[in-house]
C-alpha cells in the first residue's frame, strides 16, 4: 500500500518503487552495461515500475472524468458578487482611489495633467483637421470622453482623446458623406457625419463588451499593428502635404488615395505658396532640433519636457496676427473657433446604416491601440487591465461624446508616453488636463484663429516620426519569421496603395491564415533514446541517440483535426519513406516476395504534445492503421493526454486490453519496450528498469 508523508496508508495500491542514489552508489546491472554512462558528477535516480498501458494506469489509480456541475459553479460565482465588487468592476477608480497618496501622487498628477493639457491643444486642433472637422472638435474630444473614461476605464496612464490614425480613418468617412442628405433635407455637415460615426463606434464597442469580445483585439498581432500603423502614418503625412505647400487639392476618394493625391500635387506643383513652405520648413526644423538635440539634454535635468508644440502654435499665431500672413501672403489659417461648451444635440440616426462598415475598423483600431498602450503601462506598474471594461469605457465615452460634437476617441501613443514619463500616477492627471482645457474652451479658443495651418501640419508630420520609424521593425520581424515579415509587407502595401480599411482587412485575414498555416504545419520529428534513460529526443537535433532496429518513434506536436488529418498522414509516410498506396499495391501482387529485413515493424506515435483530436481525424487514423497492418507495421500510441484518450475511446480507436484496435501506453518508454519485445529485440518481462539523469 502507498504511504503518505506521515507513513500512514493512503488506501491506494502503488506497485511503483522509487529510490534515490547517492554519489557513492552505482547503477543496477542493466544500466552499468549501457553504452554511455551518465556523468558521475550529476545526481542519479533509478525508477523501477511496471510497463503501463493506458487502461492499466487508469484502473490502478481510479481514473475518472471530472464532472462539471454548472448550477454549483453559477451559485459560487453569484455568492462572490456583492455591492462592493460590482462597484469596483463598473467604476475601477474606486479600487485605487482609497490608496491614493494625496501628498505625493497629487503633485505628480498635477504636473502630468498640465503637461498633457499643453499637448492636447496643438494635437487636438491638428488631428481635428485630419478628421476633416472644425478644429475646436479636437478640444472637445480631449474633454467630454476623457471625463467618462476616468469613471469607467481601467488604465491609469492612458491619455485619451485625439489619435492620428483614428482621425484619418474618420476623415475618410467624413469626406465620403459630407454634403449628402435624405430627400427633402439639408445636406449633412462634416460635424454631423463625425458625430454619427462616433455614436456607431460607441455602440459597436458596447455590443462587443456585452458579447465579452474584449480579447478579440489579440487577433491584431504585433506584426499587423506595426505594418498597419506605419501605412496609416504615410496616409497622414500625405494628407498634410497640401497644407505644407499651401495647395488646395480636390477630393480624390478613399480608394488609391495616396497615388491620386501625389498625382494632383504634381499637377499643381507650380501653384505652391512659398510663404507656407518657408513657415513649414522653419516649424519642422525647430521641432526636429528640439526633439533630437534639446529634448535629451533637458530630460537629464527635468522630467517636464519643453512644450515645443505649444510654443510653435503660440508663436505661429502671434506672427500670423501681427504680420497679416493670411491677408498679405494667402497663408491658410485655422479660422473660426467658437467659445463655450457645445449644446447637446442628437446624432444623425438616418446616416448610421450607411456607415456601419466604415465604423467597424475605427472601433477595432481605437480599442486595440488603447488596450496595447494600457497593457504596457499596467505591466510596468503591476496592475490589471480589464479588456471588456475597456470596451465598456470607450463605448460609453463615444456614445456620450457623440451628443457633444465629438468624433471617436482613443489613446494617443505620444501623449500617453509623456503622461507616464513626467510622473503621472492615475487618471486624476486627465481630470486636471480637462480642467485646463475647459478654460481654453470657454475663453482662450478664439486666440488661435489666425494660426497658420502649415504650422499644425509641420507639428503633425514631426510627431509621426515614431510611427514612420516602425519600418525598421520589418527586419526583426523577417528575422523572427519570414511569414511575419510577409504579413507586415502585405499589410503595409495594402494600406498605402489601396485604402486604410482594406489594408486592415487584408492584415486580419493574413494573420488568421498564418494561425491556420502554422496549425497545419506542426512540429514533427523522429525520436531517439538517450542511453541509460527514458528520455527521447529529436534525432535531427541531437547526436549519440539510440534508434532501436525495427522501431520508429514519431513525435507530433499540435492539434489533429479535419484540417490537419491529411497532412498528418502524409508527414508520417514521408518521414518513414513509405508510399502507402504503391506499397499496398506491390504487396497485393502475386509475385511479391517479402523482404527478410524491414526498416519499420512497429510505429510508435508519441502523442505527449497532441493537444486535441476530433472524430474526423480519428476516422482517417483508423484507415491509416489498417493500411499499415497490410504492410505488417503495428501502430501503437504513447503519452495521450486524458481529453485526447477520452475522445479516442468514444470513437472506438482504443478498446479493451485483450481486443485492442490500437494499443495506448502511458509513456513513450513503455511503448518502446513493448515494441522491442514484440519484435524480439528486447528481453523484458513487463517491467521497466531505467536509470535517468536529472539535475537537482
């Protein structure tokens, strides 16, 4: 009887014997006579146990399939839910607010909030122009949805508001539907289209939250996101060239936009505004000089960066106001910026059926980018992100903001990094930022009306350096896997040459195809025995392994299903060098003479890494077993996991020990000993004695 740690009988018969050997002890005779002895410097272990078929092991240790009792699980889950838990789940700030240090953290959040508010002004105005909506909308987006995210969001460091990629995606839809109308109604304005998109995006994110689809963002791989955002950055740069050069370009549509835009630019290259070019050049040079030279030096002395974007905006505004750049040199300016908060208005519900397809990529990209940033900061600061709660926070924020003249919002990569680097601790920094932006909305807005658009374009182009430099990641992606490299290239080219939404669709399809491709090409190999052990390794990767005559051990890693069953059979035949169809025909020939020596008489299938199997593949597997029997090759299985073994039993692949369709052994070593015994190469009597080397 088996004894527990206190020496008492546990009630389960255990025929296994285990003994640890000290350095002075030697191996049994069976091990000492082996080809290669283990190093005497390593701790030695001897294990003596029976050769187990899976049925025998199940009977010896009373195997049973766990029974799920759904009602008990539901009741246990319900008992865990109380008012406090519900409150913390819906309002995540209640989990960190009681631990908030008002003396230490508030100062950091105050500095962070002021810094981010300064960045919101130029980025909000600039990215609003990307979305083809009035500049003030960018400030609205940094105010209304951010307050909602403070209540419901789980990230403590994301800076929510305008984001370049989302803005340009929204801008495509705004351009497409601005000026359209229902019969008998006035044409729609750009703001009406943007608010309708915002409402639809919010509804989609809420539906995804209800369906618990928060993890769907992981369909967007790092490779896809990198290629997609790099291509989108090219779109953003292209959209700013007209303002950098002072040109007025006609609408070119959303398909093949970059190609058509550059064609129009070259057609009108003689009409450039040299004043706008000079201002743009000075702006870009100053910003690059600050970012590449001044910023690293200032960072060594202060955590607060130079607000160069705000300085550029204020300087450009003052120069334009007092030098009359708009009137004298025809430099395009921002124009009218209203003061005060917008009155709540209903979105245009009649437009929503038409923009469903356009809104889905916006919802996906906005959520994915925000969650990706949130995970980075959560990992650094050791807190959890709720994927579905993030969907709820962003969905609620977009729906609420759509009533206050806002476009869809997301986390900004640059602002979030700044908010974290200057010491921001929580979303209280965002609340402080909103307070400062309220002052801008109520009183300061008209000050920026003379601001040249070419200054904002310069700010936007320079801020995209990080996204554009992602092109250097292609080398590492290709080095890791040529498949990932091709996904990056095809996604990037689809975004740049065709359209943003088409590129996103191409990237998602390619990523999903890669999953299936890798599943259909699992890792397989022939195994050999490490001398004096029960360890089996890949014969193509290790030297000095023993391959027993007449026994082939095939290792399969992955899932076996209707999609991979044909490849599984083909791989086995190629590995063994057998053409089943031709070999069976040859054996049925009356003149066939059997060979005295056969390369493989027992095929051991090592299924220790088989994750799942379905009935379709078992049907194919049965036929393959019968075909190998015609060739006088016996197939035995080893190391099947319990769920896999249960499916095999249900489908009749394995039966009783005395009437086996296919024998199943508990371990590869057991199956090999059975195979050697069955072909007469070994002399064992249902007992395994093996010396194994382990490092303690």
